C-alpha cells in the first residue's frame, strides 16, 4: 500500500525539519519545492513559470484584501486552451502530480494545500504542526541571525501568506483543525515525539499494511 503524509506548518515551528526526518525514518520521498519540477515535467511548462506564479499570488494576497476566495481545484487545461499558463492551471498541475504520486509511491509532502488536494484519498494522513510565537521567534532568530523584531515580522508575513494562499486555492481556513487528522505542538513535544505520534497515527489510520512497510523501512 502506498500512502502520503501531508504536513502544514507554522513558520519557525520546525515542521519542515520534522517532515524531512519523518521521511528519512520511513525511507520514503520528501516532496517540497520538488513538486514544481514534477509539475513542470508533467505539463511541459517551464519550471520558472511555476515559481513566478507563486510570486504573483504572494504579492496579490499580501497587497489586496478583496480577492475572490474559493476552491480553484479542477481539471488541468490543455496547451491549446486559454489560461493554460494561468496561476490556477499551474496549481492544478501540481495537484494532478500529487494525486498521481499517491498511486505510485509513498511520500511526505510539505504545504502546497496538499491536505485539501488529497482530502478524499483514504491512504493520506494530514498533519498540522504549530508552536508558540515565542518559540518560533527564537527559532527564526537562531536560523537567520536576525533581531527579534525582524523575526516577528518575517513570521507574520510568511504565515499570513500561507494562510491566504491556502484560502485562495481551497476556500478553507488554513489553521482549522477540522482540516487535519492530527495537530501537534512541536514546542511542547519536540521533534522526536512529533515523529513518533505521526507514525502511531499512521498505524491507526492505515492499518496492518503500514505496519508492514514501517518494519521493512527499519
């Protein structure tokens, strides 16, 4: 059985680090920015356009408040159709790649509204990792070598973008716990316990087939 674990995370919570460690422990692929490359290969659209679409959406969401927000998930357009390289179609190619991957292999995927894209798949576990503002600020200060004020500003900007990106493409609230199977506080639990809990939750959701795969990974 193939399975996917999606991870949404607050900036500075260590969610990406936890996702990478989890993938390594389970001996499965870790998908982050690589998704853009895979979507480029699938669509034939230059990978740079996917990055540019992210930047356009980011600027729009951070500058304007009255943008229509509803699910943009749908079928991909063909090269001869209008809107082939639109931001929405580029997003849908990423969604198509994720759906295809779930049928071919197991993986951990970071962000990209993956929990929404794969919400109807039984072999998907969706996780949200957060931590307190104080914890995240210190983590960003240590990582970036910046001041407390700069860290606070960076966290506010990035988390606001992630929430708006999610709402723009899904119509849902990013931090609503109902969107996820498991919500974790990395500050209180630490990386290793977060990983243990994700694996235990996967065992409960996926059953004996996952237990077998985990044993083989060890």
